[in-house]
C-alpha cells in the first residue's frame, strides 16, 4: 500500500476557535489511479498536501493513520520527509506559469531535479533531462531545453513539470488540478500522458480535480468530497449509477452538448450532507 | 445589434485577428469558442473599446464606432470579466464598486439603483457593505454582473464568465444570465472555451482558430454534430467524450 490515511482531520485556528477543514477522511492507494473530486473548499487539496506534510505551519493535523509506504508521516523527521517528497512521490501543480523558475532554462530546471536526486555530472544531468523531455513527448527536446518558461505554451509547461517530477523515478504521483489552466484539447493530451506514464512505470496516481466527468474518465476509482468529508466512493465506471444526492447534483448541473436543457438544474445543498 | 466586418488586430508583427466578420441580432446571444491564443478574447476587447489599434468595421445598433468611444457608449455596452477574484477592487466595498459608474455618468437615485441591481442578481442587500474578500466566488461574479447591469446596458460582453467557478455555481450564474437576457431583452456576446456552456446559452456560435473564424453555425447544428471544420469537430468530440463518462 503506497498511501494509507485513516480518519484524517485538519483544522486551522480562527479568532473563534479551530475550524475543521478536513473531517475524518480515510483512503488507501496502491498502484492504481484514484481521483478526488469536490468543489473549492471541500478539503481535497489539503488531504493530498497532508500526505506530503506540506501544510502551513498553523494547520493542526490529526489522524489515526497517515502513512506513505509504511512511513508514519506525523512522526517522521524533516529529513525523512525530504527523502519522500519529490523522490518517492512527485507533486504536479496546477499552473506551470507560476510553478517553473522563470530565470532558468527548461533544460537546467529538469537537470537540477535529476542531479539533486541521482547525483552525477552536469553533462550527465543535461543528457538525462533531454531524455526526460523526450519521454513526456516533447518533439524537439534540444530546442525546448534551451528555452525559458515564458517562451513555451501552457501545455508544454505542464509537460516540463511532469518531466521534472519523473526525474527521480517516483512511486507515486499527486496531480492537483494538473489541467485546469489548459485548453480542452491540450487537457486531454496531458491527462493521457499522465495515464500512460503511470501505467508504464507502475506508479500510483492521486488526481485531484473539480471536474467529475474528467476524473472518472482517467481514474480507476473516484472519491467525492463535500465539506471536508468523503460522501461517496465508487469505481469510475459506475459514475452513472452514483447514488449520493451531492454526486448526482454535481453531474446534473453540468450543461450538456448532446442533451439541451431549458434551465440548468441547481444544486440544492442539504445540511445533512455535511453532518451525517 | 452588433455588426463586425473584416476586423483585424495586430500585435507587433503578429496578426491576432485576421479579418473576422459576424453579426448579432437584437436580443440574441452569440457565442465565440476557441482555444487560448485563437483571438476570441481579443475580439471582445476590441468591441469593449479596450484596444486602440485595429482595422475593420464595428457597429452597435447600426452606429459605427471607432477606437475611441464616447461616454454614452459605456452605458450601452458593458463587460463582465473572467476572474471575479481579480476584477473587483479589493479595498472597496460592494457599495463603492457599484456606485462608481452612476457617479461617473451623473445618474440620479444611486441608492435605489444599487438596491435594484443587487436584487436583480439575487444578492442579499446585506452584501452591499461587504468587501469582495468576504464573498464567495459565485457572489463576486454576481457583483460583477450587477456592476454591468447598473448602467442599464443593451449589450453585455461576457469573457469566460463562469470558467473560474465550480460547476454548481456555474449553473446558477448561467441561469441568472439567461433570466436577465429574457427579462431585459439584452444582447450577449459570450466568449468561452467550453462548447457545452456556449451551446446552452447561445443560439449562434462562431469558432475561432488561429485568428480566423473558421466556422459559423447555430447551437442546434453544433449539438447534432453537423459541423465541417476539423477544429470544431475535434472540440465537439472532446466535449461529448467527457459527457458520456457521466451518463
């Protein structure tokens, strides 16, 4: 089991006491593709960040179990965590525009990560970087390696981010809204690339997104979060038979190209969803 | 209501819009779809008077407009931007944000106008003295729509009005926009990368690709898939493929 979370609770201090943003989330991830879906503020990103202990210092994290490949995240030293972050679990973020260092060339960025985790000479690192850029299907890796982040497109930037994450051969990938900043055609290409790499290398994937149909298209299992809790968990292929009113509501309010509607149905939030 | 003929926009040596023509009837909604860099937002910004350097003919209600607009133009045409987090002044209350335009145009009964605008977008009147950061994303987009409505415009230019929002909030905003158009006979020009959103709200659709409008069709034809340009077919295929997962 790569990741094991049981009864995770994350809270933040506010003037009126602690606010619990994640309230008892449990999940297990092996070599599979798991999607976490929810609206903004549902706690989906916090859950993933807690697994890498990447939360702001004022956050209070409690869990019965919070383990990555047997390592207890809550009690691990900072040194142990550094051996996990990046090296064994890669994190792909939403917007390549803000996540790539603007003053380094693409080749230098990828080579830096490779060298950090694998050692070796500068020349070796640059060769490895070109090879990684090829693996993420960049057509002209030598030219791209010489360009700077502002000179490449968003889709290309996201490929570069993925190349950087792959450099240390991680066992797990966490992708937090990896394609929400991209166009529909590019979005499909990037997700297909992630899917291929994950299957080829036998990695585990945690895909976080607000887009329910998109996630179920690319994952094996889907967890739906609402107000800090998991309200429904199902196989991606069974999305059409989802029975929780929140999941159904999310699916129903998406405008459809094939089925015209006079009015879109609106999600009527039931307070009971938050407190069962 | 809106007539655009052979519109060309150039940024340095690159031509972003290469001779685009279309027209939108009174009370209609025209959708422009395309990917980033296709020139769809540039067209909208030219219509809003945000760029000076373009050639071609742009007319609203039969009146041709030049790069520089008269003050009266901005009462007739208003714009709603994509990001409700970036388009509202963070240090101004909703009251201050909404009173800006009536003050500039010397309108009377500002108090009544603000309350009516809040009611029109179904915001609680208590929101009037809040700051943008105290509202949710959907509420902020409602404020942005209220700010546009307060001018009592005839045309709304909508630049990806729901792409920064959750799907549940998107549905509420799209319903609101549909209601407002019906009640007030507004004309919309909607720019979006989401084919389903455009087909839902608009009767006619133009597809932009590489600065050109490669296909002009209506929503029903688009839904049936009787589209001819490969780029339109590709966009439609991706959109339908995802939909089928959920059904």
